């Protein structure tokens, strides 16, 4: 009996010992398990990123080997999208071993056999990140891509631009200002160490899918030029990765013909994209100015003006800069022609206001106004000929007399196609010392008689890049026509319809 009691006691003591040991150890185990639970476990690459190929030409590309470089090295293979404007022709022929189930080709053009959703690349993106891969790129290893993804996780706010090896010129980090009101994009070299608005040169782009979904059309070409424009409007920044680079593949467009073909295709896309986005002027990082608006062979950028309020004002914009430039050229041509003929002229109306405020055309104006002495019409060959029929001069400008319903004045257009114009109003002096004419614009209070002493002597003022004739005492002249404070208090042409501060 004593033996049994001792044995039971030992069992009880062992149980108590194990229980106490468990109590001592279990908090540590619990803490360790909590730490283990809190430590993030990286998702597999194929669950984290979708690869998108958008920068390629169907007539010369390295897509098959570029795509295979990623699919063959990432296990399991990630989703890959090949996005094109139309089905790629000639068709892409992938090797039999390529995991085609991971590859989808998406054509953006309208096809009666496909739905809108099927043509939307974003419908196939289910990952946190997307990697835009330019054509002819190789993936060195899965670890290389994983390292970029780890870096992107830390860069909560920025897109990563990863350069390619083998290029003599490294990608250039640019700052970019898109002045929507003035239809102008201005590019500059970014300061050393600064974040980029745009990157010039061949590179891949790694960004969060949520950022991509904010853009109006992230797949618009030329890519990534138009992509960066959309990003910069939203204040999105890009960091240029300098410590890593993707290996490049074969050399593309290695003949003069192929280079011309690729550049021509991109330029056509650029013209189309800039038209859709409302970009008329681009100032490149090297100072070169490019125009994408009206020319002598095209029509002007806006239609008939109703109630003195052009359509672009309703869109929150000012006169397209290409139109302003065409107006300047037309005005300078007219000034020279009148001076050569000995016609006495002076800057009138809103154009004179612009000269006082800016030494130029008012930023939202759509024509130039000039007054002349009616007696001097016969001195000008072009005005005389235009009195009977429209005539194109030796520089391609069209001179004509306004329709009788419009009034007795002349117009000089930029060209026969482009009707941006300078209005020339003939005035005559009266016995009581005033300047008058036969018709007046009833909706323009500033269109009125004025004392001839403002023209004796004729003065001059800077306008549109040169000195031009103007009334003397310009401030008094303008306040007579527009009212006190007209120079200091700008207004749109029809403030009753739309005010400047609106």
C-alpha cells in the first residue's frame, strides 16, 4: 500500500513539474508565434506582378524572345499581356514549350466580335503591380525581378523606371509642366537627384496597378511619352533606378528604312494623341519648340465664335498657341505691307489693350484689330484689289473685303484654308475733328468715334515682336473706348456671358 501511495505521489509531482515548465515556456512560444505571424511572407512573383508589352512595332520586333525570357525564368509563370492597337501582323509565333496559358494578346481596336471588356487590358490585371517592358528586353533572373518588387513595396508613392544595359546614353530624368490652359508642354532636365516627371530613353516601368487605373488612357501611344503626360497632371512622380538594369536583346530598326518607318509611325501617333489631349506646343528639354496645331494648309483650331466667346474659353483654355503664333505672323505681314505702301495705320481695340498689358496679343484673343485712314486705301495694291474680290498675295495671305452684312472693313487671313485674321477698319476724319466710319458693331461699346488728335502725332508701341504704330496717349485712348481701369482690369470679350475669374 505504501508503495502505491509513493508511486501516485511521484506521478502527481511529475505532472506538476511539466505543468510549471509549460507555463514558463508557453509565453515565449506564444510571443514567438505572434512574431512569426506578424512577419510578412512575400507573395510569389506571379501573384504580385503582371507584365505588359506595349512598346513594339509589328514590322520589326523581338517580342517572342522577350516574352519567353520572362515566362521561362519565373515559376510559376506570371500573366503577360501583349497590348497592340490592332491584332499583331504578321502573327507572333511562340515556341511549343511557351506556357501560352499565361499569355494574352489584347487588341485595342473595335472589333464586332469582341466586347469592350475584352478589349480593355486592365480587365486582365489582378496583381498589385504591373511592369511595362519595352521590346527586346531579357530578364536576368527571377531574383532580379523579386528585388525590384521588394524595392517597389518600399516606394509607396513612386513609379520605378529601370534602364536597359547596352545603350551609350543613359535614360534622362526630366521635369515636365503641362499648362492645360495654354495647350503647352514644357520639358526640362531635372535637377540632380530629383524625382522625374518623365524619363527619356529606353527603360521598363514598375508601378502599382492602382496608379495605372487613375489615368484616362494609360495605353495611349507613343508610349511611355503620353503615359508620363497623364501621370504628371496627377502629380505622380518617377524614380530612376540607377543601380540596376535589364539586359537588352537584339538591336531593332537596324536599317535606315526601318528607323524612318518607326519614327514616322510614332510621329503620327504623337500628332493624334496631342490632338486628343489638347497639346499644341511642346518645348523640348534642348529648347527646341514643336508645333502641333494649325498651319497654313489646315483650318484654324477653333470654329465660328458665338457671342464673342470662343469655344476654348468654355473649356477653361485660352487661345491655342499655334493660333497666336499664326496671328502674330499675319499681323507682322500686314504691318509691313501697309508701311511699304505708305498707309497710315494704328493698333486698335483689344489688340492695343494687349500691347499695353503684354506687348503682345491678349492670351485669349482670336484676331488683331487695326485702324487705317480711309483715304489711304488706294495706296495699297492689296487693299485696292481686295475691294472687288479676294486675292492671295505673294506670301500666301488672303486679302478680302468683309461681307456687306458684316460691315465695310477688310480682313487679311493667314491663308485660304486657315482663317485666322487681322481686321482692318477704315476711318475718316470729320470737320469737327473726330475719326468716324460708316458702320459700328452694336455689341461692342468700344467701337466708337474718337478725337483725331490721338493720331497727331502717331506714336509707336511694341506688339507681336516688333514696333507698330499706335495712338498717342494710349491710356487715355483706351479708357475713352473701354472705360477707366481697362488696362489694369482685364476681362473676357463678353463678361456678361463669362467672367475671367470664373
